[in-house]
């Protein structure tokens, strides 16, 4: 890929459960980051991927929810990642494919609940990762502050944690991972629990956060 050719990214936004109003803003934000974006809700597109980086440098599940893949799509996605493809989950991607055990392993954790949408603080734990190196040590943000069914620490590289003392209704305690990355086979996986509202995708720090995560998963920087 030449320096002047933007990386091609598949942004998948199918929902069969709760649908976020922010999905169009999220797709627009990924496009604004400079990627060549194919955005779809058609599960057949996932069935057509033929190689680990051909044609997509990364697949982004942007606030997907419920069961969103066919059996063929599941097989193709797992083959894509295991073969070296990049996978990025944003926000409700953790509310996706509960019936597919591999997906829970791939992402690192599954959504359990969230308190009301409100301001809070994320503590940046890893300042070396491109998704977090630009952020302040304590990042003030407004979101839903997802709780997960299990703490993924130990299976993932935790990049940022929620400070439950900074908002009401947290349910995971003092160790509450919010952003992380991991390797799956030859592939890379990045997940951020943030991104509930459309306003998030206009935030310069959050856009840089997404850019760093996608670039890392796709091995672009």
C-alpha cells in the first residue's frame, strides 16, 4: 500500500437489539480520519472476505448489537483475524454475538449493564499505545461507563480504566477496564467501551483515540 493510498476499512453496523442513534456519526468520524471506508449492515459482506488483509486492513464493529452474523460470516471473521486481520470493537460491540463463544474471547469481555449517561473519568493505564498516548493521565469524558460480565484483565492489555468514584452507578469496583487490546492468532484486536453519543465522535481526543486503535489493529502505525 502506497503512502498516498488510504487504508480500506470495513465498518459494520448491523443491530438486532438496541440501536444507537450515534451510528451515522461514528461512520462519518471513521471516514474523517482518512480511511477508505466501506460501511454496511449486510451480513453477506462479511461472508465475502477472502484474505487476511484483502481487501480490508481492519474490520470495525461500530455499536453492533445482538446476533449480527451468519454461520458463514462467523467462520470468515474468525479466519480473517486468525490469519492476521485487524478487528476493532466500539461501544456496543460488546453487546454482540452472545451466542458465539469465540466472539467473547475475541473481544475480551461481554457487556453486562451500564449506569445512566453521565460525566466521569477514565484513568489512562498505558501511555505507550497509540490509542491513549495523546490523552491526559485522567481523561474526563461523558458516556455510559459500561460494566462487563467479567474483568478481562489477564487476557488483555488494559489501556484505560473507569474511575468509578467519578460517576454514579459503577458495578465493577476499583479495577474497571474500559479500553484494551489483545492479540488473537496472528491478528490484533482493539476495543473501546466509549462512544455512546453522537457528540463523542465530534470530540478531537476521542477521534484520535479511535484513530490510534484502528491503526494499531491494522498495523498501520
